[in-house]
C-alpha cells in the first residue's frame, strides 16, 4: 500500500492523507513511520542524504 519513493530513499513509501504525506518503511513487525509532512514541501530537500 502506498507509493514507492525509492527516488527519495530506498524502501520508503508514502501515503497521502488530506494535505499530508505519511512516509514509512516496512519492517519485520509491521511498519516504521519516518515522517508526516505537508504535501507542499520540497520532498527532495527533506530526504537529502548529504
């Protein structure tokens, strides 16, 4: 469920809820929520690995 976002970070998915995006990744016990952010932000900058 959710959209794969490998362009931002490996194994990350996003799911929209109203004007927000929930970023998560699957783990053995279920999922790990990484961030909940406004869908209007610069996503590339938020997940910048530098």
